[in-house]
């Protein structure tokens, strides 16, 4: 069986880049540093999105979900830093519950992947309760546009306890 290891190398490189961005985010102390960090983050997200659209060799479902989770994690971190350094008006683009819906399409928009990005939930049960409304709302919108829809859900969370 032919196996292309270039994709695995890209995934590993992207993981190191993501880890570096997470470490650098903790060191951002000014708007100028934030703007430079955000440009790097956007570039990394774009690279991960490109990887998720690669058709040959096909990504396994697990690798595709890994990429979606990493994109969501970086988007969440980017939005967290943006709220810290960019103050625009009285409102905020984040929903009241601190959740954002992000979509990505593949295969000529035949596959739509949505991710709920968490900004301030600590309790997994409360997150799931609040996220369910966003997920249902967006699935309903898709169902209005398309007659045949298959919906798969996956929870990918990282909750840390203080010791």
C-alpha cells in the first residue's frame, strides 16, 4: 500500500507551529505585539485550513477532526487576545455565552464542518448546554438550504483542573 508521509510531516510541523503560537500568546504585552502575533496566527490557521482541504491522499476522519480542533483552538486563542488588546465599541462579537460558531467547507461545499469555540466556560456541562443552541440553530439553517443532510457531532474539549 502506497502511503505519503508528506502529509504527516505537514501535520507535525503545524502542531509545532501551533504550540509556538500558544506559548507566544502568553508573552504578548502590547497592541503591536498582538498585531504581529495575529498575523502569524492567521497564517497558521490558513495553512491548517489548506491541509484540511487536501484531497490526495485523503485525510482520515480522525486527522480531519484533529485539524478542525486545532483551527478552533487557535481561533479561540486569537479571539481571547483580541478582546484583551482591541477595544471596539460597547459590544463584542462574541455571543453572550462566550461562544462563537465557525464554519469550514470542503469538496466544493458539499461537506460543511462547524465548530463551537469556547471563550469562558469552565464547566463542561454548562458549555454543552449553551453550545447546543448554537449547534441546533446552525443545523436548522443548513437543513433549510438542503433537503438531504447528515449530521455528525463530536466533542473535543480540554478542561484543566487546578491542583
